[in-house]
C-alpha cells in the first residue's frame, strides 16, 4: 500500500476514535443534567407533599384540642390556631393562659 493511503486510514481511524470518545463524554454529561433536573422536580413534589402532611397533622391536632376542650384555641394576639398546649404562641411568642373548661 502506498504511504498516503496508510496515513489517510490512520488519520481516519484516529478521527473516528476521537469522535467516539467525545460523543461518550457529551452523552454522559447530558444524562447527568437530566438526572439533576429529575431530582429537582422530585424535591419540589416532596416539598408539596410535606406541606400537605404538615397541614393535615396540624388540623388533626387542632381537632383533638377541640374535642378535648370543646372549642378551638386561638392566640389572642395574632389569631394563630393553637394545636397543642404550649406556654407561648409558636407564631408571635406571646405567653398563653388557659382556662379550665366549665362545661363537664
């Protein structure tokens, strides 16, 4: 074979090898970006689910207080629905005082 043909074949082989390596790197990079986007979307969905579960838990606790005391408890200063019996309001920090239920 002539040296020019051999050189051309070697050049073509090297170019094909470089193309395949670069293609693998590019495909790998874009797959990682897709995974990052998927994880971001999953995080957003999980935050929404957590928010819903927290509000449901707070509502159940308020319902338990209502059943136990016969009424809902609200902070006099800020109007926050108190879901347990803390000494201070979790929203504004004002000291809370409770009266015994006169209905029994």
